[in-house]
C-alpha cells in the first residue's frame, strides 16, 4: 500500500492514504495520457461563466475513519509536541537571528507552513484524519526546529542520525510483540493494515534518512529535513503502537488470526489471477482496442487506459506478500479487483453508448456530478467499501484544482478537459464497482479469518 503525504515519500500526489490518483490517474493529471492530446485550437469552446457554474457544485466530503477509538488526549499530546518544537525557533526571525536573507526567508516560510499544518489539524473530518495531519505537522515542526538548531547550535547531520538506532530498536521491539488478533475479521483487516502501513513508513523513513544525507550537501535545511524524517519515523511508530494497543484492548476475544489472514490472501490472490486472465486483450495505450468503437479524445478513454495500467501492479501486492504484510495484501487485492470491475463497467457503458464526449459546460457538470453521486452513495455500504471510497473521494480535491486551473477569460477549449475529466470517470466507475466487489472479498475474509 502506498501512504498518504503530499510532497514526501509517504504521501502521494493526491491527498489520500493509498495514493489512488498517484497510481491510477497520475498520467491523466500530469497531462501525459495518450488521449485528448490536441492543442485546443480545434473543437468547441466552453463559455467561462458556464464553465464556472459547472464547477460550482462541491464534491462530497468523505471522512477517512478507522474502527479504533482515538482519544482526544493522544491528539492533544501530539499537538503539544509540535508546539514545543516550534517554540524553540525565535520567530519572527530577524536579521540578528539569521543574517543571511535567503536562509531567513526560507526558514520563516517553513515555520509558517508548519504552524498552519498544526493549526489546521483539528479541522479534519475525523479523529483518524486529525492524527494523520498531526503526524505531518510534527515532521514539519521538527524539521524547522532542526534547521534552527543547525544555525544556532551547530547541529549536524551526524548528530541527528545518532537517533536512528533508538527508533530502529523500537520498531524491532514492537514487531516482536505485535500479533494478528481480532474478534471481527473485517475490522481486523482495516486496523492491522493501518498498523502495517505505519511500521513500513517508519522503516522507509529510517532507511531513506541515511541514504539522502550521504548524497546531499550539509546546510541548515538538509539537517532540518533529516531531523523531520527521523521524527516522522518515530511518530509513525508511536501511532502504530497506540492504534494497536487501543485495538487489542477493545477486543472481547483476542484470538490469533494470522493463519486465517494467510488463507484469505491466498484465496484472494487466486481470484485476482483468474480475473486478470479473463480480461480482454488490448493495447493499454489504445483504449479503443478494448471496446467496439472509437473513444479516442474522450474522458472515458483516459479512464480505461489508467485502469489497465494498474492491474498488474496491484498496489504493491508482491512486496506486501514478501514482507508478510497480510492485512495490507487483503486490501491491495480488494482495490485491484475493484479496478478490474470498474474497467468492465466502463466497457459496458461504452458498448451501450453511455459515455460523454465533452462539448459543453453541461457535459462537464454531468461527469463531475456522476462521480460525486457514485462516491456518496457507496460510502455507507460496508466498512471495507467505506474505507476505500473515503480514500477515492479524497482525490476530488486535487482533481478539482486541475479543472479550476483550466479557467480562462477567453473560454475553455473542450479538448483541454478530457484528461482531467477522465479522473472523475475513473473515480465514478471505481465507486460503482466497490460495494459488489467488497461483498465478495468480505465473504472470503469472514469465511477464513
């Protein structure tokens, strides 16, 4: 599973934990998809006011949750840690504190960004999202404090790296006592997958810290970045331990379920292999090769192409199985099976002639609102569906920024929009596919775990 953190190795280009758009829609969002690629000189132009009106409906707000009771006191302690780190920096910085104007401006910017992250964390839609945002804030705050310490006290990269063994020992100790336990198999999948993700994040951050510091010139900001990365590893471990402790302490029956997880993974992987084999032959770079008509230059073509590119990768399944991250493997198979079903649903729509060629603002509105409705209607179906759909729905924010960026006083060429609107088509298809696939995956999990 990929992790959620924009601008760092633990968050994707979007704002979701598992990087849905990063995996399935990055080509479309980056503008490198093969479809809809003309320069906008031909084809219909959309009136700017009509375009703005088509974007006026807000996407659904879908909170990411985890079936663990997260105490406010834990969140308060996390916020206090960030405040303590920031309090070490004598902001606002002046010429006396930091004579170099460029360094002063950059450190001031980072201080302001970290402060905004901290202050915005309580505005999240759930305690789980707040915990995640506070982890980001703590990394940023420690990074700022580390950069200031490098300026003020001569803190070095070696000084910061001296803390790595302590965190690594903590990871090893937690792994020794962590057990796959649970009294509800689906809840156990969701919680253990999150714990696995956090531990994997901690390990990656520790490994990456040393590698990056060896290849970068030492200055206050590289020292600060290193301090932030190691702090992020420590906080990820703290959060994993906390969530595991809260979960294990809530169980009426803390039975061991590792064997059941192993059986579930094997059965689900076999199903995934069969589903892959059943897919039609076609060229991933030519969506029309999968359907009975020419769909080049439409949002559905972009969506079909992005879906096919994700089938083999399966969201990191091979690595998860190799490293024994069983709950994560269940979720990865689930998501890939959803992608496959979404692909099939889109092919069926094309066969029925039910796909949109963008020519007007009403076409833009139709595609967006179809995706909004699909996500909103599926969230409450079951916990596994709700978790995936909350992550998918989280990508609306980035997609909305892309669409808004196309606005122009001179009008918007409809051909500019195929790639960006393809993400909405993809999201909508995923949302429609999720409940049915989830039901099948849940049946396997409950039967084996």
